[in-house]
């Protein structure tokens, strides 16, 4: 057995004691532990859990697929897989026989087997195979709807026997199938015992059909309105959802290819039966009449026949004898009998037609299938009624129990035969085992001339009136002295039997008392020819095709048909013959209690079932001297780790020799026998000892295998990583080399280009080099900058740096910011701007000595507005640390110098005016208009110098605002300055505005200069020739920032050069990718 958590003994063959009590106790222990399956060798015993259990998901299918039975815990999947493997590997037809009494779980077991076969087949996903699988699964919904009913023992009891053949191709995929049904319990259509229901289909149509459909069927949603389905008194069942099942049944009809007309006809027939049950008869003189003719009209409309024909068939009978035709009126009792017989016959024909439709859907339907699948294999699944003992047992129970006798006989014969054959093949002496052979009971029922069925048939053939009591008397005469048959007359002291009414048969499963009433009529199964002709005359071809014998001429005398008992006997003989030629697998289902409780285990009830299923006899046969047997190769593979001579592999000879060495080393030689291909172990203790020794070693082996596998995984992963890194390294080198060659080709002649290759489009870089392309572009830009700056005198570089800084914040925002001018900075030191330059220089010398600044960056005359809105001429001086406000004549400071670090921002206008607002943190901004003798625009120069110095001192950037209306603080008050151009005046001036707190800065239009058009920005325009030196009038500007980057423009020829320079100590010059 496999190493898994076990409850009780999984295989009863290994029980220490072979007895009914020990076997039942083991079932009880396993049932209470949640284990519903137990083996007897290869026979699976299933106990109905009466609850939903998680044992059938995909993970369980995976666990049992392709495994041997003993490798995993007992499960119906293991048995299904064993049957499937035998069919697929050896090409052997197999069958799975599911038996047990009503309510023991046979139908569910068959559905589980079907789902498992569907799950393990069609790995390739072929559409036709998938269709067949779906049809096989969906057929259950239809067959259960029309063939199952609620009984007092089972809410979903199969009231017919079903044998399904599933055909497989050579790959093991299902290609079709065939369903054979046996003995539908049609008496249930007209009569149910208290607590039971009719077939599910009647309730499904009432509770599941829509209101419009019910109206078409002439029905109302009330079970109590119909006699045939209200007798049991249980219209609703908690475990059954009729509405949901109706929808599932409709979907299954569609899946199986039933046409809408066929489906409609089926539900019309079901509805007609309900109406038929409501027909009542009354005797009016010599004539029998129908009380409720409205029901006749409903039946006629549903069956597509005329109402007159229905009335005539129900109340009259046509008799043909020797060419003459006579019409006989029914009595009231005869009419009622005919009505019920008609209802039963209609439902039986309907069910047979549905089974035929299912077979048409699942038959092998490929072109040339007969030749293509000539050698296909079959798995048969038999789900047939279990042994039944009711309070009142009639002809149906007699047939059902006879069926179980035949299957039990087959079971015993096949098991014994298999055991005998195996022992003979292996050369092991066979030990005779005593068991109950039920052949005597089968003969009691089916023997010619002397069996119960033969006696009943003979009584049915007798001329004149033969009653059930006369039949019982005939049985007593012919079966007198049979030890398995008795009546009250044969056993006068047996008070349990009623006189001239009951007989008892001693079945293998127990004694059953049968009521003789109805035996003759049910065996005759009489249906008047009038009803057959009525149904054949239907205008609905679906209904008419179910009654082909109705086409016979009314004067034709037909041969007496075989009786129901004989037909059933013949079908059972054929079924047993069919099963006997297949390799059988058995599922024996057991009902743990009659309360349908998941926690009650009724030992007496279970013991009764164990006895009549012959499970203990089966166990004794299996344990005929040897509890366990296995082929040498599998035995050695399973237990080789417990011997040092066979682990890890045995190379000293054959598997038999290795097995013998292993067994002898463990000291079990006296408890085993060696067959030709298998080893036979006598006692369970030996097998348990082998399993325990194996179980102790398995954890260490698993850990060792895990260690080795993990190491192998790590080594494989490491080798893959090294290989990947090598490939990546070479690939990167290859891509880099290819890209560099491409760059070399593209930029080969850039030195001779006017823009030094700025317009050249860079090739798309490979992904591996995408992060490096910016470095290549930076190198090219630095080279371009070097080539451009090499033509600019170094004396112009300081102003070039400042122009770059100013251009960053003003270019594109101001119309003119002085970029075309030469920036000298200290204008007041020049006699061109300041005739009294000597006084200015003297004043600067005094301020330098006093405040300690190093150089003068900027000086100019300005017009200033103060907090009182008064304008005055002043001078501004910007040094490397402070800003001074000077007297315009004496150049003496008018207030303490303003540290550059106190500056918080700069505001200028977008026009050509000279307005500059230097925002200060003290709340009193410096608002000036720059003055120039040459009308030069120096706003950009002052802005660039302040930005550079602030960055040097504070490591931060100043905020620069360019707008037409500017805000400032004068005397801690917010003021708005609006710039306007005017044609009045010759110099700029400040004045009050119309609004409170508003100032207006007037700029004479006469001071505006004509500006050249803006430079082209297209990347593909003609680049200018680089100048050998700045042409006359060209102005360079630069950034003296040693810590940042700058962008600038140099006017040269007809275009501009972008220059970036990094002056952070590394001496690199970066070429910008902007306009050239």
C-alpha cells in the first residue's frame, strides 16, 4: 500500500480476521473518519456519504491518472483508471459493474466514472472527441429526468437499468457509445406509494416551464390538480431543484441534437399523460361515458389526434377474429384499466424513443467508421437497480431481484474464475473455498417449464379466465419441495405469509415476500390495438413514429407478443453474456442508514447489505491462502530500498532473483510463494512489515532526492546564467561595434560641414546602448562648441558667459535685451557715458576701501522712482558683493549698500524699454530705468550679472519675471507698474496711474529700434559658415559660473551658435543641440 494517512484498513484483504463483523467494523471506522471507499483486492466498496465531499476535483484526477490501484488511497477514480488502462494498453474490452440497493449511490458512482474518463481523455483537444465527451456527460441529465424518481429510500432512484458502452479509438479517446435500458418501472406512472413521487419529468415541466409554455401544454402549476402525480403526497423534495433540472434537461436536449419539434413533442406527451390521469368514467345504462370531455380535448390537441378517436379508444375495443371485426364496449373498470395501460405504454414508448435519440447522438459517426474503428475497444458501465425489499413487493421487484441474482452469480463466477486462472498461470496450488452459489435461485426463476417465469407465461397462455390465485396454485404444484420457494399452503405454520396471496423466495440477499396480485396482468403487459392505431394516426411525425405497429390493418390477427417476464429474462441473459466477455471491475455500493444521514452508521443495515452482496465470500476467495500478490518488477521497485543488495538498483540477475534476495534478507521466506511472474504473500503482517520498513526509509530518500535535485537545479541555473551573461557581453560588444561603425559613417565629414554636423540625424541606437547615446551626443556637442569657440577671441568670453545666462531667462520673452550690443559693464568709468568719470572712479576707490569689494561688475545712470512716487536721477553700481545707489553727480552712496544675497528676484517688461525692478527682501524694491548716451539696451546685461553673482554667492537661482504689468513693493506697499509706449516725450518717465497704487512707466516710441527678424529654427535649414573671428559689431556673451551650465547665442554671419560650457573644474565644453 502507498504511504498516506490511513484510517482503518484501506484494503480489507489485509484484515487480521476474516469475518462479517470485522469487515463491517472496518467500514464503520473508515466511514466515521471520512473514508467512504474500501478495497477488496480490486473490488471497490463505496459507502454513500449523504453529503458533498471534495474528492473529485482536478487535483484528484491528477493523483490517480496512470497510477496503480495500490499506490493511492482507495477511490472510485482508481478503479476507473484501472479499467481505462486495461482497455488502452492491452486492447481488452472492460466493464465496470455498479451494484447495490436503492439509495446506495450507484447513479452518482456511474456519473463520477464518466467525469473521470472525460477528464483523462482527448489530450489533443480534438473537436469531435470533445463533442462526444460532452454528449456522454449531458445524456445523464435527460435519462435521470425521465427514468429516475423519488422513492422512500432514495430521492434520485433509477427506476430503470442502464448499461452504457463507451467506444474508444486506438489512442484511448472516446468516439461514441450506446445506451441499453432495462425494465423501466412504468407502473410508477399511474401509481406511487405514500412518500414517493412519479418520474422527475412530470414535476420539472410543472415547476420549470414558463407560464406561456404551460398554457400551450394546457397545464397549471399545481401538482394536486393531477391524479397521476399527487398520490405520493410529496410534490416538493429539498434535495431536488425541479426548475433548475428542467433548464439543464432542455440544454441537454439541445446538446444531444434533439430538434425543437422533438423536444416540443416530448413535453406534449408528458402533459398528455397528466391529463389522461384525470379522465374519469361513468356508466350510463349499457354505455361507459367520460365524465370530463374537456380533458379529452386537451389530450387530443397535445397528441395531434381527433377527440372522437380518443373517446372511442378509451371507451371501446375493436376485436378482430378470422377476418371479422367486432366492437366491444368497455365496462367502467375495463375503461380505467385501459386508460392506465395506455398511460404506461405512452411513457414507456417515450422513454425508449429518448434513449434512441441519445444513442443517435453518441453513436460512432465518422465517415468510414466501420472500417476505421474496426478494432476499437469498449468500456461498459452498468448502473442497474439494486436489490429491493419493500412492504409490498410485486412483479417489478421480482424482476429487479432476479437481475441482481444474475449479476451476483456472474460476480462469483468471474472472481473464482480469475483467481483460478491466476493460480494456474503462476503454478500455485488452488485451495478450494466454500461459498454460496446462487445458481439454484437463478434456476428457480428462469428454468424452462419449471421456473417461476415459465409457469407465469404458461398461465398467461391458457384459454379462459386465469386469475393470480390460480397462478400461485400452479407455482405451488410445480415448485413444491424447492428449499428456496414457499407459500402459506406449503408451510402452514408460517404465519407471516397470507393464504392464496403471497409467496416467499429465499434470495442470496435475504428472504423476500412477493404479492401475487397483478403478476399475470403485468406479465402480459396488455395494450389494446386501438391505442396503437390512435397514436399512429397522430399528425405529429415524432409521435406517430413511436407506434409503427399501429399501421397494421384492423382485420390482421397478430402473433401473441412475448411476455414482459420473458423479455426481461432474455435481456438479462444477453447482458450477462456481454459482461462475461469483458474484463470486469466492480463497485459495490452500500447504504449506511435509511435516514439519509451523513453521521449515522447502522451496523445491522450495513451487515445485511454486506451479506447479500457476498462481500465476505469475495474476501475469503481473495484471501485463499495469500493476502497479496504482485509482479516481481513492481514489487522490487517498491521495496528495493529496504535491502542493501537491491538499492538503488539490482544488477545481480532477474527481478525474481532480486525479489527473492530481498525477502530472504528480511526473513519472510516461509510466508511467501514464488509464482512464474508474481510473488504471493500469505499473511497481511508480512506486507505491513514491508510497508513499515519502506515508510521509515522514504523520508530520508525524499530528502536525499530533494537535495540532489536542488543542487542540480542550482547548477543548471548557474550554467544558464553564465551562458546568458557571455551571450549578453558578446552581443553588447557586437552591437556597440556595429553602432560605432555606423556613427563613423554618418559623421565622417562633419568637420567640413557649416554647422559641424548639428543637422545630421543620429542613427537609432540599439536597446543595449540607448543609455550611452547621450554620452556620445555630449562628446559631439563639446567638440562642436570647441570648434565654434576657437573662432571667438578669448577677450570676448566673459561677456559671452553673461549673455548665455541672460539668454536663458530672456530670449524669446523680450523684444530686445541687448544681445547685439557690446557689454562693457562699468559704463560710468567711460568718458563716453560719463564725462565726470574721474569723480566716479575716486568715489569707487573710497567705497572699495571702506566695504572691501573686489571689482565693479556694472554701473550706469538711472531714473529711479521712490516710495513717494517721485522720480529722480541716480546712479547704480553693482559689485561682486553689493548693489549701491549713488548720487548722479557726486557718485556718493545715498544709503548703505544692498547685499546681493538680499535680492529676491528681478522683473522686466517684454518690450524694448529699460525698466528693471530689483526685488529686495526688506519690502522696498529698487525700481529703475537704465539710461544710456547711445540708447543701448542694458537690461539683459544687468539681469545676467545679477543672476550669475547670486548663483555664485547663494548656490541658487533668482526668479525672473517678464510681463507687461509688474508688481513691486515700495515703502512696504504693493504697487503695480504698467508699461506703456507713447509718442510724447523724449525720455522715459514714471507717473501715477488712474487707479490707486498704480504707476505708469512711459517709454517713448522714438527710442525703439528696428530689430532684425528672429533666426530660423528648422533643423534642416542651411547652416552658416563658421566665422574665423567675430565680425565687426558681433557681440559675444558668456557665463562666468564655475558651477553650472549655460546656453548662449553668438551672432555670426546669418545665424546663431549655441554654446554650452561646463566650468565646474573639469574644463569640459558642451555643445548645445539647440539652434546653430
